[in-house]
C-alpha cells in the first residue's frame, strides 16, 4: 500500500475512533455516511485496530472494535477519547526532528512557527541549553554557496548505478537532505537536462568563475531521475511489504489494487532494476522490462556461486 493511501486511511480511522467512543451504539450506516466509508473498508479498519493497545498488552489493555449486526462497537479504548499527550522524550525527539528539517532548508513556512511553539514548552530556557552543532558533510557548504550566488561548478561525479566517473559542469539550483543523504539539484550542461546528484558521490567540486541566471521557479528539490531515450523502462508489481519502493524511488504509480502497487521506473542500466528485484525477493514481481529478467537471473546465479550454493 502506498504511503499517501496509508496516511489517508490512518487519518480517517483516528478521526472515527474518538467519535465512536463518544457516540456508543452508532449504526454502520451512520458511520459510513459521516466518515465517507464503505462497509467493507470500515470492517477492515476496525479489524486493524482490534486488540491493539498500550504497553502491558494484557486483556484489559487492548481495545475491542467490531461490527455487531448493524452496530459499530469500540470498547476499552478510552485513550482515544482525549488528545494524545507527548511524553518529555517524545516531545524532545519531535523538536529535534523539526530542527533538523529546518537546518536542511526544506521545511515549509509553518514549520518555523511549530518548532518555536514546541521549543517554548520543551525548552523554556533554551538560551541556557547546550547546543550541539553537527558539521555538514564535505562539499555541502560549497555547493550551497554556489547555488545562492549562481556560480557554475565543475564536479567529478561517480555514478551510483554504474560506478563510472564523469566530469560535468553544473548550474546548481538547491542543496537539500532527504532519506539520510544530501543532494544537489542542478542543470547539467553535459546531459543538457536537469539532474539530481548525491553529494557523497561527488569527489571534487570547483567553482569555474562563470555565473548563470538562476531560474525564477526551479523544480522542487526532491530525489528524482530524469529519463534518457536509451533508458530501460521497467514495470514491477509490489506487494504490501515492498510498498516502500514507491516512496523511496522516483517512479510512476500505474495501479493500486488492494495491497498491490504496480509501478513503472526508468533506469539507465538494467542492473539497477535487477539489484532491486533481487533485494525484494518474493515481495516483487517483474511485469515488463527489456533485458531485466536476464540480468536478474545472472545476478542471482553469481550470488549463489559466491556462496557455493550452485555447483
């Protein structure tokens, strides 16, 4: 199931439970109409939270949620009847995450206000707090400065997919952090197209002294891949366990049915898709992809030979 679909389902369920607790004996028709459910999905969501609960996990700690004829019943879930209160540790963790997102430069405007309010509660004497400054990875400050000044940069870049090292002139637009890595989005003069480079794959970066006019509305800083005409198009069917792929990789979602997501992705080398499929195992199925099936078979055989599983 894709993350956006999961989030919508969870948000609706978290809105429904407090109302059901406050309105015991509600009918299925009433719940379906109020929260835009169909009966089958309502039953599935109630089954999801059935016997969930707080630590202790004894019979008295787990909620009961089910449909009894035409009545929706939720019991032993009083902690949903009032707003959730964060513990000190949870609040501090949330504050740290918010500050980290602010430091990346990718936080929305509303984040500044939220972090400020949370900090007043969690760290009322913030001026006296110990501040730990974590250094940014190499080349991040230089590339960010180049993006701000509109300076062309020559980079020596090692491809994640092939390991091939190339030297390119880029016009950096933005430096950002996501998924545990730092990236620079830029116009690549060698490819004559926009590109997103992982900064830890850039060996050197040198400002050329040439400048460029920054775009008025550059693309949103995010991990994405710009396909080439020679790329391999791969269609993969993902089970629920492999649903994270649709969020982690730049893909097009073709279809979502129950807990199965079908995606299409472009790869510069069939080995990129092959490595992903081997990693996913039986959680994914290759539907279509020129040369990918053969590459998967070759990769699996090499792995088996390495561990002497195949004679």
